């Protein structure tokens, strides 16, 4: 480049230099123009804001609407093209706009915030139509301007609201002060209020002006009581200013009560008064004034004097009459003594009767011939809430017996209590209701008995007993019986489902087995029929999956922990959930990608989801939304400490939320209790959520629930995630078992197939024979024992059903192992309930294969049992997938 520059002539070099300088000057000019435009826009913005602030300050006398209209009219002047700019303010109850405003596509808006809340919006529109695709005509400064104006409007509205509140409070204060002054002026006492410490009188009513002859507007400590009319002490000494009760309160904070003062009025009359005074303090406790109240007690003093004179005269009269009465008293002494003895005997009898009435637990009341209450005992008061003085003398039927249990009117002529009064016959009623004072009712059993005097009915006595506890016990008994019946019904359904599953699994075993053999032959012959047969096999496996789902409600699935993908489990259940909860409930899933696997029994996890889904359906009687969500989560020690039962680690979180009726705190505290249910009679056993809780605890997890009445419920489940090391070990174990069908063929080993279902037995025998094994069949345990005795125990493996006609499979195996301990064992079964004897199978360490099973699964398991060391066998793990069930070892 430098060599090229040297070759240029001087003129060319000069032209090149000038060309560069020209370009630089053009760039500088463009930057200057841009800065000038920005300064102009900022000037317009500041000028507009200043005009708005000046307008608000100068015209503060205007109403809020007038001020807002003025602000709207100022806004266009802040824009570059103000003649094509319109502005509008929209508040909750008003709209103010420029005369030319109309809505266009080019619009700026900014929320008007008042006290942190959106009160309206400010809009600015460019009125000129812009070509489609044109750049926005709004400059950045203009965008900032509208935000600043909306903020100023918000402050203006807050200011106007505050001014309105101040005016209102001031008006209310004036009214209250006027009311107070009116009250003080109408009071008969003389009232004086003076400021502290000056003593300036700020209020004195007419009574004060008459009683206290005040000569000036200020009280002084140096004033002479005799001269200024401040009154005299009872001993005749005049009060001095500092000694006067009101001045003591102002200067020393003293509270004076009922101090006697004598006043001489202007007409010469002497008045006796009591003085009360107290300081008035501000919020800081400083004395700011004092109040004195003077009450005229002249008449009272006069009456007291007259009363003393009358009392003295009365004492003299009493003394005279006393002497006269002594003689009469002596005469009456004997009569009184006899009367007292009679009265004491009567009181003892009454007291005994009262103790009896007070001690009985039943409520007792008496009625006269009109049905009015004459007496009640404490038990009656406790049961009804009425005090004796409230009910005695009232018509009892109108108070206690006016309505039946259903709230309908109870006619008095039908009342057994009134009938007893009318015909004199006792009545016993075992189940009616009385009504308490608070309006509630309670069930009672009562007896109404007539009261007779000289053979004539004069009333009746009613003895009743509150039978609330007895009825609650009867209802609880009925509820428990219903729960037991429902539990028994569910158990019967479970037994029926288990029996159906056994028979169905045997049929599916035959179908899947023969279909598998047909597929193998069709594939070797390369026949198109293989694809059709594979569809048959998949359909049979789907049928097996449906059988497994049927057993979820009866809880008949054996515990088979496995590494499962919770997302796949949810997907597999969706179709069944749709059928279960109905079309009026929308099911929504939020499943996290790359979800961590968990080590769990898939059947149990499916039951948890099913139980929670059914519970959510019942909480949404009018339909709603059910949301199932999965996610990975890692809890640290601090976070785990905030949740009961939680611990730190890696977890998979399963959330099931509904939009139902929700629950209160009391209900949430009991939902996991066995047999607790909020559903109606016969609609639930109260075991669903208890089973969920037990399953989650069994899987070392925990469950939380959050709910509010009317806000739906969310059940959140935490299940431990499998660690990468665990998954690596399981995958390594599984890789060892991936053998081809050729590697699974037998080597002439002898196998005894013990199965009472002929189709299953023949299918299994044929599969094993065609794959290199020597097979002997037995339809019962006895035939199996006979086969061993005939051959001298020359069998390498016993393939036996768990349930046989004459003996169980595990019992047969235990019997054979006594004489032939080296024989290998593989158990199969279509049962999933207690007939499976799963705990016994696990305890003895027998290998087990669940019906229905596919041909490769049978061959692989047989090979593993015969040669466990070569295949590095681990415990059977069942993994459910969309295509059916397969095994992972």
C-alpha cells in the first residue's frame, strides 16, 4: 500500500488527502446535526414539562378535570410534528382529549399510577396515516416524555385526592368542635377551659360567668380570690390564683376531684359548689391546657341538713315506739318459736326436694293448666340455655317445642305435653326435638306426667333427656357399618378381579406363546404374515396391560421395584384416566424432558396416580381441570428443613392439582387417616388417600398437600431419584442379559412342566421342545411327584404353576427339594393376589415369571435359571412400556 502511494503524483496525493478530509467533515456535520436535533427534542420535552408544572402551580384553584384538560392541550407542543399529534387521558370514570384526537395505528401509551395502582392511561396518537412498513415516527425522547407526563399526572391526582381529604377532615373537625361547644354550653355545670401556662381562658359557658366573676380573659397566679370572684374555702379564707383548682392543674398537673368551694354571686347569694379540674396534655405528654368543672351543690347541702334534723327526730320517735313493742314482742315470742319450728321443717323438705331436682341429670320443668312454665331445674337450664327467670311464666310450647326436627310448625293440639294436661294421661316420647335459646335444636326423649291436687289435674311435669350422644353413636355405628360394607364390597371386587385376571392371563399366555412361535417361523420363511402376527402379539400384550390396570383398584399387584420412567407411566395411564374421570374434566400434563428415573413399583405408583385422580374428580362435581406435572428437583439441607419429613438429595417431584372445591385446615389434617372421608354415605371407604400415603412412605418418599376452600387442591409427591451410579450398575447388568434367540436354545436339558391349564402346559412344552429341551408334562402336583419317581429325579429344571389343583407350587417344590436338592426351579402364575404367595416365593429365593409372558422371556428366564453364573443373573425386573411388558435382568 505504501509503495502504491509513492507512485502517485503530488496532485493525486493532494486530491486523495482532500477527499478523505471531505468525508470526515461530512461525518462530523452529520453528528452535529444529530446532536442538534436531540437537543431540540430535549428542549421541547423540558419546555412542555415546565409549561405543565407552571400551569398546575398557577391554576391550583381549578378542578381536577380542568387541570387534566389543560395538561392534555399542552402535550402536542412537545412533539416535532405537533399539528398531527393528538392526546387523550382515560381514567376510570372520565375521558379528556384534545379536540383533534382520534385513534391511529401509531400510538404511544403510558399507565397513570396513583398510590401504586393503575388509575388510567395517557395516550398520544400521530394523526397522519403512515405508509405500511414505515418506521415509527416516535423519537426516543418523545417516548420518555409521555412517561414523565403520566408520572406528573399521577402526582397531581394524588395531590388533589389529599387536598379533598384534608378539606373533608377540616369540615368534620369544625362540625365536631361546634357539637362539643353546644354540649358544653347546655351543661348545668360551670365549665372553664384555659391555656397553659398563660392561663388564657379559651372557653367559659354561661354558668361559669354567673358563678365565677371573671374580670379578664386571663387567670393569674397572683390574682386575689376575694377580688376576682374565685371563691372561698369552707373556712371562709379566699382562694388565691395559684391555689385555685384549675391553676393547680395547669401549672402542676394536679387532678382535683370534688373540692368544696363557696362563691358569692353578683346578687349577693352564697353558692356552695364542688370543683373538679384536670390538665389537658398533647401526645408528647406536655400540658397544653386545663379544664375546670364546678357543680352547684347548694340545694344538696340544704337537703342534707334537713335530712340530719329529720333523722334526729325519727330516732326519738323510734325510741318511744321501741318500749311499746317490747311488750308485744314478748307476747309474740312463743308464737314465733312455734312458727320457726314449722318453717324449719318445711325448709328441710323443700331443700331436700331442691337437692333432688338439682342433682338429677335429666331436665325437669313444671307446667300449669295453660301450659306456662312454673319451675325448671339446673339440668333444664344447661340443656336449653334459658335462665329460670327468662322462661318461667311463658308458654313452654312456644319456646321449646314450636317446631319439629325438619323445621315445620308443631301444632299445640298435637303436642303430647299439652295432651297430658288435657286428658291427665302420661305420655312417653322417644325421639323429638327441643329448641335452645340460640335457635339450635337437640334430640330428646321425654316423659310428660300429670300433676294432681285432690284428684284434679293442676298441671304437668316434664322429664327429658338429651339423646344427642346416643344418636351420634347410632349414626357413627351406621357410618362404620357402611364403611365396612364398602370395604367388603371393594375386597369382593378385588377377589373377582384377581380371579378374572388369572383366567385371562392364562388365555393370554397361550395366545402370546403360540403367536410368538408363529412369528419366528414366518420370519424364517420371510412371509408377510409375520407383520400381521406381530400385531396380534402386540394386541395380546395390550390386553395384559389392561388386566394389570384393572387390578389397580383391588391392590392385588405384587411389589416389584424397578427403574421406571415416571413420564412414561403417566402417558400409559392417560387413556384409562380419561375414561375414569369423564369428559367434563380436562386432563393437562406438564412432563419435564430428561426426567430422572426412580426405583419403584410401577403398579403402586400407578395406583397413587389413580387414587389421586379419582379424589380430584370427586372434588370437581361440575367439571374442571386436572393437572399432572413431573420435574427434577435437588433439595439442600436448608430447603429440606422447611418441610416436614423432607431430606436433602435428588428427587422426582410429581404434582397432581385440581380446580375443585378445596379443603379447610381441619380436613387437611385428617385426609390420610384410614376410613376418614368427606364423601356421602356409600360413596367412599376413606382408604384411597391412606393407601397413597402408605405407598409413598414405602418408597422412602413423602407427600405434601396445599388447599384452600374454593381454590382447589395440590398434592405434591417427592420420590427419590436413582443415582447415575445405580443406573450405570443396572444398565451393565442388563447388557449381560442381551442374548440372541440362538444363544437361548437348550442343550438337551430335561424340564418338567407342571401346569393344570392344558393349553398353557402344551404351549410351554412345545416352545421348550422346539428350542432344544427335553420336556415332560404334569397336570398336577401328584403327577409331578410320579414323574420324578419314574425317572429317578433326572430333571434339570421344574417349571411349575404356583396354584395347582391338589397342592401349591411352592409346597411341591419344597417336597421335591428334600429328595432332589440340585434341581432348579422356575415358578409361573396368572394370579396377583394372596394366592400368588409372593412373600413365600421371595423368602425361598425362587425365580418367578408372571403370566402372560412372551416366548423370548420364557427362554431367557429358563436359560438364566439353568446357568446363572454364566449370565450374571440379577433379580427379575418388570418394565412396562407402550408396547406391552418385557423383562430387564
